[in-house]
C-alpha cells in the first residue's frame, strides 16, 4: 500500500478515488490550490486532477516540482485532454479517467519503482520469456514481442501464476478490472492474439476445457526432485 496525496477541485467526483481505496492505498485529498501545497502532508506519490482545468493543473504540476514534495507525480486527465500534455508538465505518468483499478495500481507501482534508484527491475523469466514489468516489455528468446498494454498485462499475470487455472471471469477481474463491462470473449480474443505473437511457443498459454486458461511452464524448467535418504 502507498500513501497517496490527491489534489482535486471535486473530491466527491474524483474518478480514481474509489479505485485507490479499493486497492487499499491510504488516500489524502486536498483542494487543487497552490496555497494548499504549503501544508501538504508527505506522500509516496502525488496525483493531480486535471479533468476540468488543464491550464491550472499544468501550473500546479510545475509548482509541485519546486515545493519539495517528493515522490512521483501523476496526472488524471480525460482522453481529450491528453493532447495538451507534454514534457513541460514535469509529470511521471498519466491516468485516464476511465482507467480500471488494475491499470491504476500498475501505473502507481511502476511510478514508485522508478523513483527508487536502488530497486532492481521486476523481471519474470520463464519458458523462454523475459517479462520486464518496469518497462512494460517482453522478449521471447531474446526477441522483443510487440504487445498491446492489455496483452502485456494478461501475459504478465498468467506468467506470474504458473500452472494455475483461471476462469475467463477471473481474468477479466484481475486484468481488466472490476468495472469492465465487456464480455468474457474479450479474454478469448486477447489469448488468441497472444498465441499468434508467441509463435511456436503458443502452447505456454494453455486452455483448460470448460474452465479457462493457464500458463504452462516448459518441461525443461521442471527439475526432478531427488529421492530422499532411505
């Protein structure tokens, strides 16, 4: 869990707040006003709500960088507002207003991990795959895979739970978030695309008939257990 400071002019309507609390983060909300920064509490990360006033939000973000508030700076913005965001904002990442809990949590964790210089990159290496959660990249036998964000999330989730079977409903909840309204066919479509990109390693995403999917570890990674002394 992280200590988060949210600056917003509409705390009752801040779209990310329910998700942040659901994820177990400790959230403190203050008005999105420069004067509030003087007495702002310490936080692991700062989130600025830019949905309604991009100009004011940009000024607030640049001011935050000069007040001594530490930690990553994230911006909540509408998809239309994305066109105004650039390097001048001095932010670390953006959160779209319709982002689900899984995506919000991933972006916060990644922002926090980038902030810690001594932290080792989070990598998963299995069945010829190297999955780097910090850079959202995956390689198969050293060759980069061209994955969409959701394809990466799905592959990462399955690979970090090897051999465990997940129903389509569970995968929707874990990867797309509890507020996703699409059907379970979404999972099937993404699995099919992933398998196509994995080529001759497509078998590592196995189908359990009438149940769901699981990540199959290659047999050469399974070490036999030596018999104990008699």
